[in-house]
C-alpha cells in the first residue's frame, strides 16, 4: 500500500498526541479513519467526520468487538496503527505489580490484540499494512524505565518477526522508533517511588518533535513500506550508533 486516498485506516491511542495527529494527517490525505481510544471525550474533539470507537486496547474482548464493528461499517482495514501507549517510571525494585500489569496490558497486549485482529482480516483480503509504534527504549536500555522498555522491546520483536512471517502474504508490517515527541505522555506517566518522569525528560538534551511532524514521518515511512521508521535525524544516528557501540550509547542515554 503506497497511497491513503480511500483507504480504511485505524489508529489506536487516537484521542491525543501522535494518534490525533495521525488521524488529522490521514483525513487530509483522503483516508476513511477510525479513531480508537479509551478517552471518549478526547475522541469527540476529533470532530464528527471521524469514525470513533471507545475501547480499552488492553481488554481483548472489547478490542475484538471494536474491530468487528470497523469491518461491519467499512468492509476492510487497509492500515492499522497501534499507537496507544503509556509510560511507567521509577526504580525497578519499587515498581509494583499493578504498574507492571497496566503497562503490559496497554503497551504489549494492546499491540498484540490490534496486530492479531488486523492481520487476520488483512490475510483474508491479501493486502494491508500494520504499523506498531515502539520507542528508542525498544532497542536500547533505559534505566528507571524498565517496565516501559520491556514492553517496547517486545513490540520491536513482535513486529520484526511478523514481518518476516508475513512475507508473500500481501501484508506489510512496520515498527516506528521515534525520538522525543512533544506530547502529554510523560506528564501522564505512572510514577513510582517519587520518580518524576516529566521532569526527567526535561533534562534530555534532544529537540522534541511535534506530533504533526511525527505523523508526517510515520506516514512517509508507511508510503515507502519501510520495515523500521526511525526519526528524527538524531534518533537515526543514535539507533545506528547503538548497533555498533551499545556500551557507549547506554552510557549516553542513562547518564
């Protein structure tokens, strides 16, 4: 799939941040967009032209019902973007099981549910593109973010392995590894042991990418059918450097 005009695109985590920006960009490119999020009020702010479905991506039955509704209304899914995600910050030994369960439910199970549902339909129609949004924390170690990094490493592994398995089926699978994007995700982080994720991110010496710019990078990568969509330039260099000198990048990221 290289164009978006007339395509049916589903975006999770669509009520804000990158998800909302993707909805706007896809609408501007002529796609029929279905916005999924547990924040029903935030979905309404996207406007009446967007098909909206309130769903908790971590709930398998709720997710399956939402996808069935999409197929019933639109007949197909051409692009499925698993964007929903949350952050947990704090020392590993202080991170309680309830925090682990929530981040795993959203960041890992949510992506599994979405990928599985979309893939089954796309295999039948023999076309489509699944895009899973990970993080730099999915390809390198991030101290005081072990739970979040664990889930994002899982997303990278799921995507790479399914892309290999899907070869020849007509279904593309891509992973997104963004740099720091200027969204509210850090302010909404689950903080443990007095950790302040938002304040920690303020000290990160990288320019933040706007959600609209992030959406543009992602859709450009989808159009080019890239396996890995990494942005901006500094993040491509950081990820590339990590492959060659992981000890060095680990010190840079976690100092």
